[in-house]
C-alpha cells in the first residue's frame, strides 16, 4: 500500500519513488525527511523521520497526532493565509500544499490549488490512520543512532541546496559520504547525476515541476540487479 503526498515540498520524489529499491528492513529512517516520499510508499514499516527544518518537524508531528475531523475542518477559504482561522502549525501544512514544490510554506494559493481543496483534506484525513506509529525528530543526521534499518538518505543536493531553509552550504559532504557508508543495514543515497561526493549511478530522467529535465542518481549497498535503473 502506497500513500499519496500529505503535502508538497521542493525536491519531492513522488513521481519517481517506485524506481528506488524496496526496503530490506522493518525500520525506515529518513535523515532528511522533507515530505518523506519513500516512507509514504511503505507506511506500514516502522518509520523514523529526522530533519533540521522546524517547519517540517512540526508539520509531521501534527499529522501523526491530529484527528481526522480536524483535517476535514481546515479553513481553506482564504485569499491570503493570514486571513484564515488556521493555527500557526496548520498554516505551515496548508502553506506547503497551496504552492507546489516549495521549500517554505506559502501565503497564497497558486491557480492549481484554488479548487479541489476538499479533495486534499479528504485524502489526508483518510491516510492519517497509516502513520500513527511514525516518529519524527528535530535532529541532525550525525546525531542519529546507527541501527540496522533501511536508510533513505535524500539530502539537499550539493548544487541545488540554496533552495532549502537548511542549506546544503552547511553540509560537509565528505563527512556525509563517510557517514552514509557506515550505516548499518541497507542505505539508499539520492543526488543529481553530476554529483561526485559518492560514486553515484544514474537512476532515471524526468521533468521537474519547472519542466526542466533532471537526471536522478543513486548510491546504494544492495546489488545492482535489484535496481530499476534506466
């Protein structure tokens, strides 16, 4: 069972997530969680999400604990989000949804989100039951306990990290490379094909939200025969 996105986020893997290897362990750890598209594909697993962006952590904590009725009653009838009756955390969730592929919650809706907002609320409310057991933590990847798990490591890309609230400029990619290779269990590392801080292999090519062609790459410790490479 795979879930639809709970909210939109810059760098989301939703359109290509089926290309990545399936988890080999009962626990999934996403050290750079974002919208957690790998975990939402396997929601029945034991999921631990980590991020240094307080917005992301607050939104996931809210989703894990909020009632279905509260989601269905979210105020979406606004031009500017500050005119709504939403709480500060609700504004972050809705702010991510109303403006696709943004690294920050937005205040106004794009044209594609001015209609069908009820469909989104219904979808999210129906999916909440599948993530009640998830955990989310405001923590740097370096501080995560090294347990045997499937690690889906999707950091801000080295050449596109400026788009994120927690920029890739603050990441020591040599240190991150060593950290990735020392994970217990099964690790999957994501990047653009031109990155060289690990020996990445091409995974697939797709068009981004801005209609630009992007070549995604992967580094993993499972056998190549298990990959759906193109």
